[in-house]
C-alpha cells in the first residue's frame, strides 16, 4: 500500500517522468514525445489548466490533467478532468483519491459549479468517490476530410 504520497503541481522538469504514465493510459492514440512536452509546457502556464503529480519515494506514481471552462448551463465555470492515471502497482492505495481531492479543491477555489469526467475503465472508482453518472459521452475523431454541409 502506498502511504505518504505527495500531490502537487507538475513542473516542466517532470515531463520525462510523466511520459511513461501518459503512454500507459493512451489506448486510442500513440503519445508523441514532442507533442506531450509541448502540451505539458502549455498547461503549466495556462490559468485554466491544472496538471498534478502524485509522488511517492521520489517517483511519480500518478498524474491528473484538468481544465476549467466557462458554461452557460452552470452559470459559470466547471472543471473537466481530462486524464487521471495511477501506476498499476499503486492503484487502490489512495493515490487516485488524493489526485481527485486536489482537483476538487482547485475547482472550488476557481468558483467551479462541479467537476466532471468521462471514463470507460474506472467507473466504480469514481462512484466510490461520490460521483454519479450524468450523461453519455460521444466522440468523433476529426480529420481534414470533415466538412459541414446542410442536408
């Protein structure tokens, strides 16, 4: 069991230690190193982005990426969790819970109405934390061939 995990903001020096976890999470895409670093760097300075790392014994054992965005329906901002990843050997030890708690604290400080996410592999984890199913998630992969035409 992982104890004494420290959750805090990521920094630019974390990219090499975060990359393997992002690659393990990805199932539909291959994580490109240069793109990963560029996205991390941009999110570290974005006032509406949050990148957290969970460290245990000086190793990154988990991370989270979240965005704050404005909405009409919630009368202001909401937090969307893009990614949460915990190294397999540390799952069930409180690392994911600690990451989600920090996202919730950050969202509260930002005045967000709620935190939301999509998952297909960890539903029971989020239910345990008090999250409830709310909508069906739809996705369309984009390509240059897509155009908008009236029918």
